[in-house]
C-alpha cells in the first residue's frame, strides 16, 4: 500500500514537472514568435518607407532617365530579396526550435510513461506480496 502511494505521488510529481516544462517551452516559443512577428513587421515597414522614398524621388525628378529608373528598380529588388531572405531564415530558425521542442517533449513523455510502467509493476508486486502474506496468515 505504501509503495502504491509512493508511486502515485511520484507520478503526480512527474506530471506536474512535465506540465511546468511544457508551459515554459510554450511561453518561450510564443515569445520568440512575437519577437519575429515584430521584427518582420518592422522590416516590412522599413521597406515600405524605402519604396515610398524611391517612388517619390523618381516622380520628383523630372529629368529622371530610364537608367535612373533601372537603378532604383534594382535597388528595390535587392531590398525585397534581402527582406525575403531574412524572413526565410527567421522561419527556418523557428521551425528548428519547434522541432527541437517537440522532440524534447516526446522524449520526456516517453520517460514518464516508462516511469509509470515501472511504478505500476512495483505496485502490482507489492499488492501481490500483501495478498500472499494475508493468505498465509489466514491459511496458516
């Protein structure tokens, strides 16, 4: 009976620890996603201001030549590609973190299941010993 109580308390403690770990990792990922969202919004805003500036400078320059328009267009393409590249890298980093967290949680869950199985075996053996002892006392 004592082993059963100890196993139950150990299981409860492990489950609480696992919940705490999952909660912390969830908070960390949510924070990282929010940080990335903010950074991407900031980059998009900067790019938008840059595009607006290029458009205004081209419109304001009556003597703008086709060559100036090509240069401005090439600069704009480079800026868009840089933003796309940064966003792709941020997404890859987040994906790696999510995958690592998923693997960690799976491993912890497997370990918890193993501990529960061992506890259950210990409780079953303890119960069998108790029953056998009671039967000996009653029968003997």
